C-alpha cells in the first residue's frame, strides 16, 4: 500500500432508503464496516425514492443512479465503487465510464460462488426477479453452473419485519430452507440468496449452510473483492479491458458530458 495515503475510500451504492429499509440497514452497515481492512473506509449511499417496486422501469431508474454515482465517486476522490444490488443494473455502463474499479453484488457473488462448489442454486427475494436473474446467468456465462432459480413469495415489508421479529424470520427461513433443498435436489451444492436482504437474514451466521451446502453472504465477498480489486490494480496495474470490443472503453469527453447533461 502507498506510504503517502493511509486510507482508501469505497463508495457503496445501495438501492435502499434510510427510513424505508432501516431495519435492514441497521444490520447491513455495521457488517460492511466490520469487513473492512484498517486502510479502507466505506461510505454507503442511499437513494430517493428507493427501489421498492418490482419493475423494469424501476431497475432502469436505479441504473442511472449507479452510473452517475460511479462518476461522482471518481470525481470526489473515491478509489472504488460498488453497488449493493444483486441485479447489477448499470454495472457495465458504470464500469465503462470511470477508471476506478467498479463491482456489482450479483456478478461478484456468483463468480466467487463458483469456487465454493460445482453447481449453484439461486434463491430470489420474490418470483418477479427470476427473469432478471436468468438474464444474469446467461450474461456471466454460468448456464452450466446454475441448476435453477427459485424464490420466496414475500414482499419487502415481510423482510423488514423479519429483521425485528424472530417469529417472522423463522417463518421466512422455513420457506427459504424448503426452496433451497429443492435446488439441492436438482444438484445444487451452493445456495446463493439473490440480494443483500436475504443474505443478511439467512447467510450472516458464521458457517451458514443447509445440510453442508454453503449459504453465500455476497455482501462480505463484495467488500473484500472491492479491496482486492484496488490492491491488484496498485500491485500490478490489473484493471478491466479498455479495448473497443470489450464494451469497457472509456468515453470521450463529449460522450461523458452529454450523459451528465441529458442522461
């Protein structure tokens, strides 16, 4: 690490709101801070209004927030940007807009999970997210590693209640475990909750597993992967591709300014 700079700054972008998702953030934010190495600091950014509706337009709105957040992060001296939103909307565009490392919860979790077992089972917050996760599986080339995607039929208010009510958490956990075992019956040996909310509810206990299958807390992975991305860049200059056909070539000043003015 540099001798002239003792702390490195991470911009963490959530799709959440301090009030609407307070029960979740009260668990999430201390956990993120506990994961940090001493030479890193993390600032978590919420949005207004938060992502509370399950629709393509809402995801599109958040993707714009992600891209603008990454640009602002770089301009204000942050060293790393990541989004704590499993769907990874705007990830590729944000990565192409800035020179700092840009990570997404979904991509980072799924790729790391491939090192934990042979076959992954994805368990979504709500059935409405299944098509988006299916697209991610294809986008990341994991069709032969993911055995299926199942879901808990619950809404955000159910999850927020579960962070405060042990009875509610147990009721959701019963459904989670049932659906996870169905994925395991199909061959999964690693269970991936597809969101920070179920990760903090069901995967935050040390060694969380179902019958030996790890339940992956991608939040932990994301924080540590962000640190590693910067360390690798500093150590050997390792960053993402900037060739034109990668899709990650940096924008011209005109393209960047037009996006900021009209995007």
